[in-house]
C-alpha cells in the first residue's frame, strides 16, 4: 500500500495539476487572462447573484384566470345552443372552475351538442383528438359543465410555455446582461437578472398582461356615476388611464387586437412633440381596421390596454394603411415600455410575483471581501494548529489542505457551478473538516507506532484501518449535502455544492497525495530511525 | 506538545448525570420553543426585508416611527453591523402575493423623502405567503429526510442498536439547536435549515468514528465488560475528536468574526452544532449503546468486514 508505481504517482500529480490549471484563472483579472497563452483555461468561478449583485424573481402564472377565461368563452356558446333548441334555463352562472344552470329538461342530444361544441372549440386551440374535453354532470335539475383534468392541465401547460416565451422577449428587449429565464414546476417561472439590483422597471413590465384591443366607444349613452354598473347590452364600462374619475362605455366587440400587430416603436408626435407609440398591423389587422374605420368616420374608438382606456380618439377618416399611433399623455420612458410590451405580445394570463430577492453590487462585493478574509484567517489558524499538534505530519496535511482548496476552486470553475455566499461558508467549513481524513489516519499511525510497529508498517496499517471509518464518516456528511442540494434553491444550494465538492477532494487528497508524501517520508528514514515515534 | 493519546477517562461513570443534563436541555429547548417560539425570518413568515446604507448615522427611533405610520402593519428597524447600515422588516400584508409587491415601493419612497442623505438600497427581499409556506414545509422535510437517511445508512453499515443510538444523539442535537434559536430569538431563516442539515451530517460523522471503534473493539475484546469497552473506544478516538472539532471550530470562528453580517446567524448555528454534536457523540451516542444490548458475536467474514 505504501509503494506507489510510477504510473500511479504520475496520475495523482496529473489530476492535481489539471485541477490547479482550472483554479488559476480565479486569481487574475479578465484582462490579464486574455493575455495568457491559449492552453490555460479562462473560465472563472461563476458568482451567484448574492455575490455579483442582481435580482431573482419567482413568478407564477395565474392558472385560475386561464380556466376562468376559457369558461367565459364557453358560456356564450352554451347559451346559444340552449336558445337554439328552445331549452328554458335559469340561474346561469360561472364559477372559477365550472358553469352551472338549472333546466326543466335536458335531452341527451342537447348534451351531445354541447360536448361536441367543446371539440370544435378546442381544435383551433389544442390538439385533443376526438375526445370531448368537457365533463357534463346533471344532478336533479342542475347541470354543471367543467373541463376535464387533462384539458385543464394542457391549457395551463400551454399558457405557461407561452408566458415563458413572452417574458423572455420582454426581458430581451430591455437588453439585460445574461438573463436566465427558466420554468419551474407546472406553473412557475424563475428569472435571474445579474447586475440589476432595482428590478422595478422589469417588475412593472412583467406585471402587465399587455392585452391591447381597439373597440368602438358606445355613444348611445353616457356614463352615469350614480349608476356605476349600468351598461347597455353588448357594452362595458372601462376606466380611463389618464383620469381616475372618468369612465368610458365601450362596445364589447373587439375591432382589432394586439395579436395583429407586427411592430411597435416609441417616437414623438411631430406636431405636439408628445411621446407616442407608432404601430403597424399585419395584413389581416390592416384590412379589419380599415373596414371598421371606414364605416365609423366621425365616431370615437377606444385604445384599450389591460381593461383600461389609454385614449379614445375620433376617427377623422378611414385608416387604410395599416399603421397608426397611440398617444395618451405618457412620458418617453412609458412610451418606450409600451412599445416593448406591444412588440413582445400579450401574456395569456396575469403573472403574480411570488418572491423577489435583489442584492446591490456593493453588498455583493463586501460579501466576497469578507468571505476571502475569513477564509484566509481560518486557513492560517488551521494550518498552525495542525503543525502544532502533528509537527511534520501536520505540515504534510497542510500541503494537502492547500491542494484541496485549489481543487475545490478548480472543480467549481470547470463545471461552472455557482459560488454563493453560503458557498464560501461551505469552503471555509471544508478547510476545517478536510483535515479530518488526515487526522484519522495520523491517529491510527500513532497507535500502530505506540504498539511497536515499524514506521513503514505503521503507515501502511494506519491507512488500511482508517479507510472504512473515513468513508463512513464522509458519506454521512455527503448524504446531508445531497438532501440539501435537492431541497434548497438559490444561495443555500451553493452551500451544498461546495460542501459536497470539499468532501470528495479531501478524501481524494488524503488517500493519494498525503499518502504519497508520507510514503516518501517513511522510505527516506534511515533504518535506525524507522521505529521512531511521531511525537517525541 | 499536548499529547491527548493514552487517556483513560471514565466517560461512562457520570452517564446518569450527563443523561439528566441532556434531558434538562432538551426539556428547556421544548419549553422555549412552545413558550416563545422561533423568530422566523421572512423566508418562513413572508414579508419584506430591506437593507439600506446611508452616509450619515440615522436616528433609528425616528425612522421607525415614520415607517410605522405608513399603515403597513408592524415595521421593525434594526442596526445591521454598523450604525450606517439598517435592516428594515415589514410584516406580511394580508391580501395575497400581489399586495406584497407594493410594500417595497411605499417604503422606498418614504425613505427617500424622510432621509435627507442619499440612501443605498443594498438588499431587497420580498417573500409572499405562498412561497414562505412552501419553504417551511420543504425545510422540515429536508431535516426529517436527512435524519431518516442517517438512520438507514447506519443500520445498513452497523446494527440497529447503533442506528438507534446515533439517531437519538442526532435528534438531541437538532432539538438543542432549535432550542438555542428559541431562547436567543435569533432570526430563523433558510440558511439556518442548511446549518441544521450540516449539523446532522457533522454530528453523525463524529458519532460514526466513535461507533466504528466500538465495533472494532467488540471484535477485539470479546470478553471485555461493555462499559470498559465503550470507555476504551471513546478514549482511543478522543484525540481525533478533539483535533477535528478544534480545526472545524477555528474555521467557523473565523467565518463568524470576519465573514460579514449576512451569514452570522448561519455560522452561529454551525458553531453551536459542532459543540453539541461533539458532546453528544461522547456523552449521548456512545453511552446509549450500554443500554441497547449490542451484539457481541460479530461474524468476522461479514460484508462489512471485507472492506478492511
């Protein structure tokens, strides 16, 4: 065990050398690195948001809203079928997850027609095959209609995928440095924004669904503050963006929607110098818009964003070119953001911000500095203590500890794992715990010598005896690190990573590098000294 | 040179006293937990945390009154490391996740108008009710899963008696850590869960080293009285136990003193855990084997043996 073949020695040294090569870039600046020869790796440790500064946002797609909207669409279709077949119904209502109404009779063919309705309804949205995606239940006279679980799942999944894409587009439009946007679980999105410590603007951008519609203003009646809910059939009351007290009555029918936009750009009105957003419709949108404006010259139409009227200009002449502009008393930043939102498209459902963690760049820098300071002082303390307790062997363990730290850094850089503040704590904890494997071995060797073994045999037996203890002891810590890795997210996860890497490197160095050093030392002793004790 | 080898301390002599001592600590921990509870941070309670830095010293009482008049519920303001650094905590708002988001803006606006000097917002954390509920749950599951995994691992590598003894010591350490956080009312947040998991790993590590020696001695000295055998095993591993605890504590103390305010609580938990974990390996885990009727006839050709 104490004799190493040349191949073994070279492979141990090679592994250590490779780790060192990958650790080295962390001690130089980016500029210095670029001037190095190309065979030296350039990757540095990837710093977590808590160290480099940045913002973490956890969003959830409002899935209740998706189903609610689908049910509202279904509502009018079901009513139409009932009316067409002269079925008397009452108490028709929408809840969050079903439609309910009371009927005297509900023949099977009507039920079939309704369930077929869902097929035609679904085909243009989702591929569900020929199966119905409605569950129709009848209890006495009350009928309830809801979507099947598969349909709900598919609808939510599609909405989340679509939201992810739109969130990505909106953030990309802002030109953020290396954003990371990922889906988490069934309905969540995690956004990591390095270098952004005040995500107010991004939050504002993500907080809007940005559903843009053009609808005609209902001029048949005026908004009556005494009767705030009364709107003619087919019309709705919407608030004004500019004036909180003012309300518009607009026709529910949508002339053109945001999905027909192909471009939107911020700019200034050449006459008033007011910030505006100019937009262009696709061919379908342009012809729809042209037709409606032609028929309604002289009447006002409303530009509506997320159920709020931005402005309601009067149509002076038919707009046939397929382009137009929105002005609504916003400043140039707002115009810019609105253009971004319109270009990126509307979210299928509102996003809710569940969690936000933002760290400013100087707190991150302070944390790195404090972490380095603590690491160096802890390291020196451990090194001196080991030399004090084990003298020469302690010195060997210290060399192994240094190599250990380089290996942790090298592995972090190689795999581009993220180093966080708790991750630095994990490295410092490793400094304290990494010597354990060597301590276990040295204690064994000491015992062997005490019981009269020769140095070489003592080293050999010490290693043999300590092996299973070292494995058992490190596997328990590794189990804890693995569980932490799977349960935690963000900075705390970084701790489990460095802890686990530290366990591997410390066991590795104890069984290869220190062992090599000790065997060289033991063999170098003069035969007369071979029986000597370690602590004299 | 201090030589801690060849000690012959009778650790088990005072086992009744140390058991009573540990039991009192456990009862105290439970008491503190049920009386005052843990001071949950926003990770588990939800709410908003803002760390600010200003050029001039800030009069905390005035700022606290100002922020408490915003009708955001309870607002705590405390010094964080230095007089120019303050930590502001706003309790969770009722009305769901959406409402939480407004708090940051309201507090920022108020701070900018109240404080004459430039305010540097160093850190902003907002945790809504949904996430905080999930974090509590996954934290508790993680600790239970870790303890359970240790139980299985030790059972697999040793015998059920060892497994039981080790897990009792482990639960002892976890309870004492939760106890010290209940008594001191230090903030209990997500990194503390990580610290407890590390304590679970470390405490087990320490116990395993002692148990390994117990098993070895059970084979070596078949006729030795179990109490003498346990004492021998603890003494034989004592210098390793002390050296490793000291190096780990040296590293952690350095982190505690120089590592900055943000991870102080985390480091404190781990220092406490190392002390308690070392104590429990010697005074809880090992003496328990005396009562658990460990097997004396180890099969020398078992699978465990073949690894040596």
